[in-house]
C-alpha cells in the first residue's frame, strides 16, 4: 500500500441491466496526502505508459490507447473497479511511492536564501 494514497477495497455486488448478478470492487475511505498537489509522474506498467496526476484535488490515471487517444480515469471515493483494475492501481501507486516522497520533500523544504 502506498503511504501517501490510501484506500480500502470492498466487494460490491449489483444487478446488471440484463438482470444478472455482477461482482466488482468498490474503492472506499480514499485519503490522499494534500502535499501531493501538482504531482505528475509517468510509470511503465505491462509495457504501457501511464501518467499518475494529483491536480485540483483529483487523482487521475491517464494512458494512451492503440489509436493514440488519451484515456483519463479519476480515482475517487465509491468508484467501482474490476479485479484487474484494482491490481493495476495498486501496482501503479506502489511504483509511484518513491517519486511521491521525493515530490513532497522537494515542495515542503523551506526556501534557502
């Protein structure tokens, strides 16, 4: 778990439009360190390049599709994720932990005169 972004994953069951019982995961208790404001980092995961951003109090994950379109997904309280998305989110955030720490240190150091 990332020490600057924390959350819990709870099982979530719902009835689809077709009447089928569907299972997924709900992200709850999302807490993001406010000192990450302005943070942007690129991460390679499964040969794809993802950009993790925390801007305007929103944590976003962006990536390019095979048609060069950029997909942006906001990580927020109550979003529903399948098991693969949960795993990818955990991996992305774990790979960002060192750069998040460096970002916070850099932006909270007193200005040297």
